[in-house]
C-alpha cells in the first residue's frame, strides 16, 4: 500500500494542526501555518490521507468554513460531518499544509502552487473525502505504459 501522507511530506507538506471538539464545538488548533495563504491542505485521519483542498485565503479562515458551514456549502457540510464522526469515534484528525513560497513564476507571472497541484494530487492519490476513484480510467497512462504506446 502506498503511504500517501509520506508522498505529501516528500513534496513539502508539514503538520499544521489538528481538529478537536471543545465545549461541544468543533475547533481547529493550528500552528504558525495558520496565516499561510495560497496553500494546499490535507485532512489526515489516524495517519491516512482523507481529503485534499486548496485555499487562497489564510488556512485559519478556510478551516472556519469547515467549523461552521453555511447551508449551501456542500463541501464544508460534508467534511464537517466527516471530521465530527471521526472525532466521535476516537480518531485523530490532523491538518497538513503546503504553503506557496511565492517563488514559482512563468513568463513573469506568479504561479499559484496550490492551484497548479491540487487536481494532480487528487487524481493520483484519490483521497476518499474528495470522492476518490476506485479504479484507474481506461485511457490513463500508467507507469507500465511505454512512451509512444497507445494505452
């Protein structure tokens, strides 16, 4: 089995905090990465990658959306329920983050690292809370496919 969290750490994801219930309310305890914006973030349950997302806002502001989702915020509502259910089952729910260091540019334009990586990471790592695929697509190129060979 592929250690998906290890793969994220290899590209620079770092522990950013964890979820807990305090006084009956869902809260997210974050470290210095709470101010990171243009960041990728991951929810990890007992060491297993469950969700990947991105934010242009600060990580703190984005986590607030999961704490108190609005009635039309389906992703926030769904992940709030997942987090609460995991915590109720005694599981640890951690937040990892990969902040944009601002160094990527193309033709003089800044490249948002989070926006550039999110789709690829979700496609390749298939986190279940993102609706991860069960099987590869038939037209997907795999490592076994030779260059120039039609998949």
